[in-house]
C-alpha cells in the first residue's frame, strides 16, 4: 500500500486529475480512505477473536477461522462490511461517488447545477449530501475555532455584520442572520460566530471565549463594546459615520471588513434555509482557512474520520 505522504500528495491534485487516476481504481480509493482513518486497516473477529481477512473486492472483512466446537471444527463465517460503523455507513451512494461528490462540494464552482451535470442526481439527493458534508464542516469549526486569538501586543479587529438580503428587495430593512467576527492583524487568524443578538452580554461572552485578555481590540462605536476596557482589553474605536481611519489613534477596521466581503461571497444569498445557516457559515470558514482548493479534500477526510471514527 502507498504511504500516507504519497496519498496526501494526491489529495493536492485538481478535481479532474484526481478522478482520472482514482475513478476506475476502487482499491486505490480504499487505501486512500484507510490512510485518512475513514475505514479500518484490520479488525479482530468479535465471535472468535481471530484476525479477520480483508477482502477489498467484496468490500468486507471475513473470518475464515475454524475453532473447535464440541470436538468438531466449525467455520466462524463472521462477515462485516468495510463501511459499517464508518462515515460511509447507511449511504445509498457507493463510496466512490460519495468521495467524488465531497471533492466537488468543497470547490468554489460547486452548485446544484454542477452536481446535476456531474452525477445526474435529483435536487433532493444533492440537498441531502450537502447537509451531510456541512455536518462534518460544523464539527471541523468546533475543533479549529476554539483557540483564542490575539494577546499582549497584538491587534484584533472586531465587528458584527448581518448576512441576508433586503426585505422584498426594496429599502434598507435586512432579513437574515447576525454574525460576529474578529481577525488578528499579525497572524490573520480569525473567527466568525453566528449570534442571535448583538447586545453587550452576547458579544462580550464571545470576545472572552475567542480573544486573549490584554489584546488591543479595535471596533466601531457600537455601544455594546463600551465595557471592553473594564474586562482587561485595550480598546480603540473608529467612528465610521465620519472616518474610515480614526484621525487621532489611527484605528481602522479594514481587515475585518475584507473578511466580511470574502465570507458573504461564499455564503449563498438565495435559496438559503435558516436552519442550515450554521453549515453555510462553517463551509465559508473552511474555504477561507484553505483558499487553495486542492488542500480542502485532505482536511475534510481527516475531519470526517474524527467525527465518525471507524470501529
């Protein structure tokens, strides 16, 4: 079997090249899944504790041991699918199509139209598998956005923005979801968190969870941020009604504004379901974290293996 580094290099292939190599070789795809921890390399028979034989042609583990029973040798005949108790379990798609869908889903060009063209799936199937992928990305976000950013001597820009559209496409009334975010100027580490309201208590709780005390925090003049200095942060503001850069402190929020533009391009504006917003935002954060499209497939498979460890 190829080494992990060989397969991780292949994860860096473009969509077309990857499936040109692997699309007709299920055994190589199985090795790819094992390398990323999606399926088991080997397993013990739960009936006789013998070592199961792996049969890649039939996608199963089989036990051929014949332990003695009542002075007779009886074949164990235990059998289990390679995909049982894994991320692929209960999937109505074969595992090759499953992986191919994921690879396309993570790319910028993914749309229902592109998926229908590629797989000839009905919209209902595409919707179901997109939701399945978003579940993994939400899990990835919980794992990777828990670390605090900033610190003494660091500058973090914060802001809140509403993801949505004008009500009835007229006027300035916006329907949608508030998102609170912060980005560290030096490291470019960032967080985006969906919030129900943007009151002081809600935003302060997120700030304490995501930003180290002692950080210099730059924000607009929204009143919810007035308590930051009492909480151990150095606080600078810029009044966007008059200036983009504060004339005295030179405070600005250009970095977080760029993050909003990037995120709003990736979160769908139309056909969006409110109950799926956490998944939409998680996908946007994942894509922003890995701007090189070919890097995303590798990270997704590792996250799926951690969410659904095979057993």
